[in-house]
C-alpha cells in the first residue's frame, strides 16, 4: 500500500502536453504524455491532490493490479484471489466496466460479471449499475488490468456552475487553453462573449490560488484507502486577493446574470466584472495588456456559419482598434471564421469537442 501506484490523468486528445506541464508543476513525478492523457506515479495523497488541484485533468485513474487470464474461468479464479479489501469497502456499492481487445476473453459483459461476482463473494460489496464508484477492467493481449476511477463525476464539474448557456466550454478545456496561452495568474483576462463565464472564472481562480476541486466530492472518498484528515488538509487554502482584472461581456443579459452568480459561488466576485454589451461596444479596460480569451459561436455548433462572418469581422476590428499589446486566444471549429477576424492567428492542435473538432487560435501581441 505504501508503494507508488501508476496514475493516469485523462484529458482530451491534443491537450496532453499542457496537462503534463500542469502535473509537473504540481510535483507529480515524471509525467509522460500518452494518448488521451498523462502517465505518472504517486501515493494515495498524490491521487487525492491530483483530483483536488489539477485544473486540466478530466479524470484521475489509478491502476491497482494486473494479472493474465486466458479464459473466463481463469479470470474468475484470479479475481477471487485479488486483495480487494485493500482498496474497496464492503459497505460501498460499485460498478464494473470491462473492455476487451486482442484477447481470448472477448465477451465484455461476461468478463465484467465474473469480476463482479468475485468481489461480491469475497468482499461482500454490492454491485450496482448506477454506483458512484467505478472499477475498470481492461483485458488486452490476455493481460487483465484493474483500475479505479478516483474522480467520480468528471473533474470539469467544479461545483460552482449551476447555470450554463448554449454550447458551454468545459472548465478543464478552458484551463488548458489558458495554460497554452502562457497564463500564470498575473495577466488580465477578458472574454467578449463569455456565456456562463468559464474563461473569466477559471482565470480568476488561478490568480487567487483557489483549487478547482476544493468543495466538490470525489469517488476516492468511498475507498478503503481514504484518510479524511489528510484529504481535509489538502483542501485547506489561503486564497489570495486577486486584482480586479477579469472581465466578461455578452449581449445576452441572461448569460451575464448566470456568470455573476457563478463567479459569486466560486468566490471570485471581487476580482471579476460582467456586463451586458455587444461586440460593437467592446473597449479596453484600464489595465495592463493581457489576454483576450473567446469561444464565439461557430456555424456547426450554433446556427449558420455564413451568418457569423460579420460577427467575427467586427470582433477582429474591435480588437485591433482597442487592444494594442493584448494577445488573443480564439476557439472555433471553423478555420475560415478565424481568418474572418483579420487577426494574425496561429492554429493549435485539433481537439474533439462533442461531435466537432475545435482549435485554439493564438496571436502574438496585437
């Protein structure tokens, strides 16, 4: 139990290097980029800290064991010998998900049932399809790997955003986009189409030192390895008083009201300001140059792209006129719309976002 365990920090493909940099800054050892996330090692307190403090990870998975199984009877036998009690509690329900590839065991449902039965018979823990705790069984080339999802709900659910607008950007994605822009908490951030305030609130939380998972529950609290005193200590924080330099605007008054309430719940109302105004009224705040972070509507997501060229053109004109010295980070699925701004934007990697592929387009100081 004291030996470091393999940890997988999941994220969207294309964002792995940014998450690896964040994991390294958190002190996790030798984070290595892999498809769909980052591999590292750590103790249980490291696992709890990763859930609480990482802004870009979508989930934190821990590998608790592995063994070979060539057929279902062998899977059943070796599952019954596994030390489930070191990790699971007999009073906490769990669900089992199996995935098989290139293995003689190919029936995923049957594989999950064998593991479920082994846990129920040897530990007594109930198995429920809707349980909050998830055990993942991966069988690849006849090697069975057992992993626990220590996060529960996706880590983009910070707990403050009770109201969202149309096609919201996930907080984890926004955090990694800010990281790719070089944001360290000291620069002003302005979102001229803020929706529910995701970019603005993420930036304000970073500036004030608030951990993203400080108030929400996690699946690791349901495990036999959980130490509430250590976890409570990891959640304790002394937030900084950030300056008033995080701004959000939107032409939708409902979106602005949502943003204000979300910022208040997040504890960053003192350093954020939201106002209802169109792009045509956008002007520079009285701060040093910073970052414009914007996730405008794009045709594949909201309406007809042809109707949006004028909007992107107006955005580009206002930014060129009003924001000398600022850098722009624009998220869109439509390269032609990004070009319609007339700004010198460089595209980043394609990122899956629902059924779309989006990119972060960055500029040098305008």
